[in-house]
C-alpha cells in the first residue's frame, strides 16, 4: 500500500509540475499565476510541407541557405512569426567550424543587446503593478552609477532605460572589454565626457544601462537574472533562455563565436552587465519571446505592460548602416526597445552584437509579423534578414535585401581553431 500511495503521489506531483504561483516581487500577493509549459515533443514548422502564409518561405529558405554558405558566416538560426503564429524555423551552417558540429534548432546563441528588451519589459511590469516608480531618480536606489555633475540625482529610471544619461555613446565599453569591474566603471562615469545634458538626448550605453540590474534586483528582492527568468522565461516556457557565460559554455549544444574562419575565444565582458547583454537561448525560445512581445501571451505580459515598455520616449539617429540606414526613418527608443518606420510601417524590436555573435528581433506590431535571427559571426549583412521577410509579407516586388550578387566574390579561408573559452584578464 505505501508503494501504491507513493506512486499516486508521484503522478499527482507530475500533474502539477507545470503550474507555479509566482509571487509579487518584494511582496506577498500573487503577481501572476500561469501554466509553466514543460517542453515536450515539438511540432515545429521546420520543413517545406509546414510553411504556410503570405511570405514566400521556399524562396526565403533558399536565400538563407546561400547566405549561410558565405565564408563570413559560421552558423545561423532564423524563425518567422506571421500573423502571430510561428510559421518558419530553420538552422543553417555550423556551431563550430573546427569540428563541423551543425547548428540545430536548440543550439544556444547569445542575444547580445536584444537582452535590453527583457530588462525594459521587467521594469514595465514592475511599474504596472506599483512596485517600481519609473520617474524616481536613479540615485534614490543607491546604485553604483555616478554621472558628471551629480546627474544621477536628476535622471529617472525611465531616462536610464531610454538611454538618456547624456554620456558619449558606449562610454567605457573598452574598459569593460579589458576586464575592469562594471561597478567601478559606473562609479568612474562621473568623470566621463558628456554628449548632451543628461535627460535631453539619446546616447546608447551598456555599462550605465546595467545600473538597471541593481535597481530591479532591489525591487524584486532577488538577483536580477532570477527576476527575469521567474517573471517571464519560465511562465513562457522558455526553458533554454537564461543568463551567464557558464550556462552557455556548459550546454551540450552551443554556438562557438567566430571571426571569419577562426573559432574565437569566448569573452565574459558583456555577461558582467547582464541587463545590457546577458541573455542566451535557442532560436525557438527567441521566437517565443518575440510572440509574447507581440501581445500573444497577455497572461504573462498584459497589453498595459507592453505599452509602457514599447512607447517611444526619445528620438534617435537612423539605425544600421548603408542601404538599411537609408530605408528607415523616425527611429525612437523606449524602455530598452527600438522602433522606427520602414516602408510606411512602424516596426519594433532590437538588434545586438558582441564578439563573435549577432542577434536581431524585428517585428511589425500591426500584423504581428516579424523575424528573429541568431548567428555566430561578426558579419553585419544578416541584419537584413527581417526586412526581406517583411517585404515578402507585404508583397513588395523590388525587395533585394538578401541578394548576394552585390557582394565581392567569396574568398575561402582555412579554418583555424582558437581556444574555446577564455576569460579576459581583469
């Protein structure tokens, strides 16, 4: 009888493993109670027979396959959400050119600066339930950030997340890459040059932006990474998504960073500013995040929270470079979120780059259609991928974003393997 009861108890426990009652950060009342999906056998749209929609997925797949063959590339993973549904997901190339290990749909890549979208959305969620006041001065949280003239006493959390510190672009990033402590660097920003009066313009930051990890950890009464994972990633079933270098390099299936044909060292620098660039996941969970940002999961991310996070708060310069730069206008920044006009349509999202990795998430809120892409090289050409899919959705006949004929002839380099993991000296 005890064995029977034990077995029944195990069955009941398994039946409830998908449910968590997440408590409000810093309080005892429920913030959200949702099903935590347990990833089972997936039926993903990863074959031509499953591709249905307005987008020419067969042609898109051919373009991506050709792109992945370029010597500047190593591996690539792409997913398309059309009309709010996952309609296409594919992996190309290699996770490691020195071994030939292929990219799969569950290979982990870094989100780089797309991580800022999770930070801004957490701040919005805490603001929506009254835990955080976005207008409160940064200094009131007793953070490590010091700005010229004591401006941390004047700028708000919203200013910080909208990149309105006034500091020159990417202030002290080179020191972070040298291995210096981000807390000490934030203190040292008091002596950094200003591009404008704090609170009056957009100047993109990583070290200053990561002050949000200190503020939101205080508000959540738990480590920043745990707060994001508990509030969003777990309820959304994003079991591959999380923070930290060891989490990536300890995985069975992860993409090594590449610079051309060479496998590069893994550099810890930007994991030490997790609010700015700390997330990694596979392409499936990256697509899940984009779908949630489109409003498909109001049980986890209500429309009110998305509006707070995504609302443009400051104008910015045009995005990207070259032809892409000329094709967008009216760019703005919200709470860790970009928006701009392309082809007469408002798009939202973010892109990112750290050594050996690139990531992009761009979507059209009005149609809930967009693209996520992850690749393990330093090449910027694949930032065009979302625009090719969006053009196909809107049936634009002159779209040529992934036309490789404009590129110089490919020159193959011999594969040279560098060390797999290396931590910068600090």
